């Protein structure tokens, strides 16, 4: 970039559309992080193992994998705006399904509701990310996406706050006696049934309210004028785009880097409650550590976006990946509050990873290929569906040798960050152009 030429990150002409689309980042951030603590909540309320409770994440992130490519093909045929409107419709429908799910008290019904909800999120992420990239000069595209993504953790923090203050603290199934033991496990089936009905209603309510908010956002965007995208008639066959993407090493490896990043993020945030629980900390209190982690994540996202004005985004990605490996290693090796602090600190290094990998992988692609390219990167979110189940299986073992199994389980995100560091290094040395 010519240092004498000032290229705006967001021009005045697209400021309002940029704000509206950026608000969607907060909206799916809320869904992500009100759902993460539900693994622990359902585990207790439904009396199921950690591994089975982690099916919440399998359903949630599996929806992304299922719908990302169909969403991209829909956007290619129609437009970014129509893709966003359909995404919001599916989002609202899935959230409102929590009402009958709570009535019938079937865990599988909740999983189905989350699965449909994330059909909508797949549409939104497949559409909003490349839409933001297209709203200005390509030279500032990664910085622009980091700015938009900085509002994602704002929604996440609010989701965590709602989970902590209005769900986890209100669950009767999580009440403990003076010995710190769950009272729920000592009750007979009739008493458990009453508490289960109460607690599932507590879990249901925020999702139903969320569905109403999403419908309101749907109305606002439907009546707003948005920048036009390339029309379907200008696109070539999707098959040709897939061929070009598959032959692009930087993009192809970026998909895998994104898969490992999302897996690491979900594991670090989902099982922070189990990590704290192993130290004798209640679920509601443990969720406060998640909130602190998200505040650190948000602060670091803004700082890293600013740093990109001076430091190459690829180099920052490598530095932050090494930092994440270091803090996760501390969470594995150190037992006690210091290990928990290390786990919380990992969020500082995760902050720039998703949008930076996204921007690096798509940089240089034509708009024709970017839509399907975005779908591949959104499909990579399936990492958040698969890895938590494996981590939950490790946690269920209780102890492994002389280590708590929950500590050992974080070897999985450590491996994920190793792969991200390798990708960052290769973008610097192999795909430097």
C-alpha cells in the first residue's frame, strides 16, 4: 500500500450498510456464547455424560457444515441481502423451537432446534463475511473484517452474561448442599421431574426472546437499501470456482487452519466451566471466568486490529498462535487457579485468528470465487462440532495418571494452535505474495 495514500477502512457511502451487517456479528456471537454453557447445564438437568452433553456443540456447529455450501449457492444465484434475510428467518425459527422443545423435555428436540438455528447462522456467516470484505478497497479488507468481527465478542459477552445471571444461577438442578454435593442427584424421580421442568423453562426463555429480536432485525434489514453484489448472470459455473479454490494452496490450507481454530476456541470456552468445576467452583461462578475471557478477547481484538496498521497480519497470526500454545500449555501442566488463569488468558491470543485466517485465505480471490470460498471457511466451523465431543470423552475419565483428565483434555486445543502456527508460517514463507 502506498504510504502517502490514505485508504479508508469503511467509506461514508457504505457506512450504514456496514453498521447493519456488523450488528449481525454480535447477533450470532450471542447465540454462540449463550449456547456454550448449555453443555454443562444439560449435562446436569438431563443427567447425561459430558460427552453426550457435548452433542449440543455437535448439533450447533454441525448446522454450519450442513448449510454453508447451500447458502453460498443461494447467494450466488440471488444476492447478499436475500441470503441474509433467509439466514435471519432460519435463525428465528430455530430459536422459537425451544418453546416446544422445553414442553416435551426431550434432549433430541433441543438438539434439533439448535441444528436449525445454525442453518440460519451458516447463511449469515457465509454472506456477511465476504460482504464486509467487498465493502471497500481490497487493501484494507482484512482490517475491515477484523473491525466488524470485533463486535462479535460484544454479542458473546452479552450471551455469557445472560447465561450466567439468568440461566445458570436460576437452575435448581445445580444447587449444592453444605458439603458441595449436588442436591439434585439425591432426589427421587418425582422431585427430579419437577426440577427438570422448571430448569428447561429457564433454558428456553432466552432463546424465545432471541427469536423475537432476530425477527425485528429481519424487518429492519428488509426495508434498508444495501449495496448490490454481483448478479447471478455474471457468475460462471460453480464447478469452475470449486476447481480454482481447490488448486489454491493458501485457501485450501486456510480452510483447515480455520477448522482447527474454531475447534480450539469452542473447546477453550465450553470446558472452562468443567476446568473450574474440578477446582470446586460452581457453574455460575465459573461462567464469570468465561465472561472475563471474552472481555479479554474483545479488548485484544481491537488492539490487534490497530496493530495491523503497522505489523503484517500474517506475522501477527504467527505470534498470537505461539502465545496461545504457551497459555494452553500452562492450563495443561499447572493445577489450580494459575492453570485456570492461563486458560482465560488464551482468549487474548485467539482474538484475531478467525477474521485474519478468513481474510488471508480469501485475499486475491475474485468475487465470483469469494462466495464459495467463504462457504468453505464457514464449513470449517464443523471443527466446533467434532472436537468438543472428543474432549468431553477425555474429561469423563476423571483422572489420567497423576493429572486431572480435564487438564489433559486441553492437549487438543494445543495441537490445534500448532496447526495454526504452521499455517501462519507458510503464509509468510510459501504464500508470501
